[in-house]
């Protein structure tokens, strides 16, 4: 079984995986510790009290977003300047295309829907989705380790390398030392709170 596990290598999951989650709780947050400077500038220039049309249930809206972690890491963003400055820029992405969805239509996680409801055009809001309501807490029962001497080409196993096992389950390397490689079936963001800075661009 172990030999079969190391097949079908691939590189991580995209941010869209979060759209499959549901039932998330939401709290407002002002945590700005360790943030990338570009995020600080973005929030400093944002309007948190914009007046006008408000987002309601079933509205088709378009948003800009910054997706970051509690330690300040920017995981993904639709804001080109932030992506370039914070190290997530993708040359193949069109940053003029924002994120569009229907509120409470099941296209986004509940935390996103709750966060944007009653926001106004050009208003920015920061929301936090706790780990238990996102990718879940870290489950140690999903971890296992293998001696390097038992692996073919052990040098290829670097931290957070991701691949499929023979049952198409995602396995990740979460630690490597001199003697062992440590694997897990936990999602990459298990145990992490997710923070979103959301700006309403359009309400259709």
C-alpha cells in the first residue's frame, strides 16, 4: 500500500476548495498583527461605513477579497497589488475579474454569505471564520510517519508536498527530519482560522 501512495503527485489545492465548506460561523475582527504592508495599506484606504444600496439575500454581487491567516500570511487574493507585494501573484490570472456569486445560494461558505449581507457598495468588512467551522481542527489520528530508508527517492518529500493515495485521498508531507518523513490526511488549512477582507464592488 505504501508504494502505491506515492503516485500521482500534484501541487496543492486552490482557494476554490473553500467554496465546498458549509455551516461556518462569523465574527468581526480587527487583527492586523504581522500583516503584509500591502494589506495594511488596503485596509487603511478602505471605507468601512459606505452608504447606499445594501446587499440582501439572493442578490448577485461582485467582490474583491483578501484571504489571509491569523499569522498574517496572505493565502490568496483578487487584489493585484496585494498579490504582488505579498507573494501570491499569478501571471496567468486576470485580476480585473472579481469574485461574483449569489448571496445565500449555496455558492459560497456560510461565513462569506453572513459577512457580506447588509454591506454597501465599496464598503469593506473583515471577517474571521474559526478553524472548527472551516477546514476543522487538526486531527492527529490522520497523521503517520515513514522511515526514509523505506521510501524510494526520499529526497523528493518536502514539507507540504501533496499527492493522492490509491484511494484518491489527498496526503501531505507536514514535516521532514533526518530519519523520517511525516505525512497527514489533514487538509492544508486544518487547525487554522481564516480571515477575509471583503469589498463590495457591484450589487446586481
